[in-house]
């Protein structure tokens, strides 16, 4: 179904750090130190977020990374899709993805679990979790 990976956890911590910063661009080196994440791993995580338009880099003195959109406009489900590579099992994807779709005895159970998983993240944004993290 879905894996909660270190990449996802670290990616969320990185994004919360950026969301809570009001001092302009942040250097990955500083974020790595603050979040206790290795700099090479953080560099690996930032690439898909940059490609997806979640963050953007600025060059030059005082350069670094900033959020490219308002945190209230960044859904957690979007971040999960970018960083987890959507490891959803075929039967939850529908009839065309699974040849045993009609006769499978576990499909309903897996669909129910996936639907409940989705409910946890429904309506949550980077803004909502970064506010919770400050408390």
C-alpha cells in the first residue's frame, strides 16, 4: 500500500523548516544541522521538490531555498506523492491495474485501509502541520 519512508519524514521536516522561516532563503547546510539530517541526503530530497515546484533556489550571497508557494496551498497529499513515489498496490488503483480485481477476496479490505489512510491527510496542508510543529 504505502510506505512511510525516511525520505518522506525528512522531506516534511525540511518543508516545515522552510515554512516556519520568515528570514528569506535558507541554506541546506543550516537546515541539515538544525534538523539533524545529513547534507547529502537533504540534497537528494530537495531535487524532486524543486522539480515539482514546491521549492525554488536562489543563487548568490544570501541564497538558498524558499517555498515556491504559500504553505496553505501545498497539500500534504501532494508532498507524499512527490516523495513516496506513490507505492499504492494495484488493486486499489482499479480494474485496469489488476487482472484479479473481480475475484480478489482481500481487495475490499485493502481499499478500506487505503481510504482511511487518505482521510488522515485530507485537508491537511504544509501550513497546518507547520503551525502544529511550532506549538
